[in-house]
């Protein structure tokens, strides 16, 4: 059975706006952080992907998202969802820890560069 989920992006998540009926992908064990080439030698961006294969483009290709937007990814239902902890607390802490915009990272020095 191939179930098609609808992803919604919220421009801003308020402190108390974590809805219990929504599933936040960032709180799932299948949400994985991966490096993505930045086009500059030895630098990369951080991206997130769904290891369960639930994020797809229209033509079936895997979709990846920018790391700093991961708290915006939520769905109504997912048969592969495995929570990593209490959603409200996790999302609130993640919002504090995430960078506010896309950054590149140096492979050798681990320095960050903001654009």
C-alpha cells in the first residue's frame, strides 16, 4: 500500500503551537542529518532526509530539506513514524539549537559560514 502524505510548512512555530494531532518529522528516528556538497571544495551544507523514504518529489526522487527548516516539517499521519521523545519539549529545544539560516561547514576545521 503506497500512502501519500501531505507535508505542510508553517512559517513560524510559536512556543506553544506544537499541535498534538500533527507528527513533526524532526522527532522521528527516521529523520536523518546528512551532508550535502556546497559547491566549494571541502565545504558542505547540512540537510535532512527521511530514511523511511516518505519524502518524495512528484517524479519519485528523494526529497531533502535544509537543516534549519526541519521544525517546519509536519504531517497528519505516517505509518513509519517512531518518536524519539516527548514532542513539545523536543521541538522547543530543537528550535533553540538550530541555526537561523543556511550555513556551510568546512570538512576539516568544522567552521561555519553563514549566507
